[in-house]
C-alpha cells in the first residue's frame, strides 16, 4: 500500500429539501456576498434557482449571478465571472449545477485574486494561490466535482480542454438534494452513471499493486452504480436510487477510491481514458463527457489489459462474477474480454453510444485529436501502461 495524504474538507449537506438550507450553511461560515454560477437554464426551469435566491436572501447574503455556462465550460464564462466577483467583492463562489457550473466556479475562484488571465492556470503558467472558497448546490451526479480537486475548462480559441488539480479548489460545502435530479434527461442521467464508474476504474487500473480496502470501496461503488442506473432509467422519481447515485458520484471522485494506489506527488490513477475523452469534447463541444467515456474506456481497456491481466481478472470477478473456466492464459483472455464486453453492454443498455461514429466522428477527425492530447499529457502518458500518441491513435481508431 503506497503512502498518501487525503484531504477532503467538504461539508456535505445531504437529503430532501437540503437546497433550502444553502443560505444558512453559507451564513454559518460567515459568508456575506455570493456569486451564483449556473448553466443554460435548467435551474431556472426547475425552480432551483429561485429557491437558492430565497434561501440566500433569508440568510442576509447578497447575491450576483453568472448564468449561461455551457456544458464543457468555456474560459470566456470564467473571465466574465471573475469581473463580477471582483466588482461585488464576492466572498464565496456558489455553483448551482453539475461539473460544468462547478468547474467554472472553481476557475473563477482561482482567478479572482490573480492579476493575470484565468487561462494561465490551465496552461500551467500560474501556480494556484489563495482562491476564493467554492460551495456547490449539486443538480447532476456525474463529475464528482462537488468534492474533487479538479477543474476542467475549454478554450475554444486554442482548441483545448485542460484541467488543473489542486486541493485548494475542493469545495468547502456541497448541498446534495437528490430530488433536484428528478428532472434530469435520461441521456444526462446515463452519462453521469458512466462517468462515476469511470472515475473509480481510472483508479482501480492505476497499475499499482492492489489495496484490499480500497478495492473493496471501489468495487462496491461500481456495483452500486450498476444496480442503481437501470432503476433511475426506469423510474426517474425513484428517490432511493437517485440518492445512492448522488453519493456514489461523490465517493467515486473525492479521492477515497484510489487511496494507497497512487504514486506520491502524482495523479491517483491512470487517467488516460479521461485524457482521450477530453480531446473528443474539445473537438466537438456538444459531446457529453460521460457519453465519450462510454466509448473510450472499453476501447482503452482492450488496448492495455495485457499489461496487468491480474487486475482485469479481479475486476471481472468482483463486478460481473466472471472467472476463467480453466487456469490457462487463453481462458483468462476470454474472461477478460467477456468482462469488458459486459461493461460496454451495460453502458449501451443505458442509452450510451458504442462507437465514436455514433458521436459524429469520422476517421479524418482522429488526427485532430492528437495535438491537444500532446499539449495536455505530453509524448507519453498513463501509468497502467505507458502510452504514446500512436497508441492513442490506435485506441481512437478501434473505437470508430
Ligand atoms: O446547462 P443546464 O441548462 O443547467 O443543463 C445541464 C446540462 O445541459 C443539464 N442539467 C444539469 N442538472 C439538471 C439538468 N437538466 C435538468 N435537470 C437537472 N437537475 O445537464 C447537462 C450537463 O450538465 P454538466 O454540468 O455539463 O454535467 P456534468 O456534471 O456531467 O459535468 C461535465 C463537465 O465536468 C467535467 C467534464 O469534462 C465536463 O466538462 N469533469 C469535471 C471533473 C472534475 N472537476 O472533477 C471530473 C470529470 O471527469 C469531468 O472531466
Ligand atoms: Zn469524468
């Protein structure tokens, strides 16, 4: 078991009606001026925005708003948010939504006290220091950004989608009201389930030796997501299943599911499939992150499993109860391929795509994905198996 430091400062307020407590929660921390950051209208349509406004007003918190943050958020929204946060002398950035609103909020929090341009953090030209605190009202379980140390932002002018990881941007408070997710469209619900499963798998397949306790947590999260996914697809108002998914999304990505399997000072997992997917949504910003992962993750698995077949055998046994029929390499290969098929079929059963073509990509697009990958991850990347850009090309082509 490798050494680790685990910092998870987020206060979770979970349950029915939690959204109406946001004002009190922020006021208890002494916050007085909040910039609310949200997306393209779902929070207005569902009434969540109005409930947050009322709750803040009742607690005596002044609020300004930045709406219109798109999925795969763009640096332009971040710059706009920084201007508002400075003008109002905001003392908290409150994201209302999912990964896109939260990541924009985190970037605004980083850049508000910084003299240069917000993109400097994503281009690794600036070191994060003393950001404003971020709080979250979560409306979609998927990214895990409500407790994660990351923010991922696109820069359309530079054709890049890049991330930053620092404990300084972990939210101080996350309001998690599962009833807010009743209104999610099926496609977003399904993409969220895929994303949370992939967050555990990135860590499970870190390439480091297994850690029994961490494997236990990770596999339980994946099994639970596989159990709850079909329930919410069948009945969007199934509170218990929605609530389980909301908590799975958080635990899948706050770091817990990779403890002891990371290398000190580096990422706590492989993260190649995420890197490959981020280039898809950089190329076509209408691609939903979880849907891209549903295609890319199985393709990555088929490319790399032979580096550590024992990990894939454990995965198959723990998640799908699949074991080789005999003790020989051919039977092991069959069992591993069968587990990957099973996973991909599960994603597809939720309504996710199987191929890049279903996401609108053609063969000529593949070359366009590689420069961004090089800029973000360098010539070689991945810890389960060290990959080159040629490997990346093969993985993309195999997924077409
Ligand atoms: O924009 P609005 O109108 O709000 O609609 C959103 C959006 O279209 C809609 N939605 C959200 N909650 C809803 C709802 N519609 C109805 N009812 C509700 N309750 O869902 C759509 C997707 O929202 P988004 O925030 O984009 O989804 P998600 O949480 O999946 O976030 C995706 C972003 O997070 C990044 C992804 O790359 C992507 O940019 N990630 C962030 C991570 C992190 N910071 O730790 C880790 C992830 O791996 C991921 O990379
Ligand atoms: Zn993800």
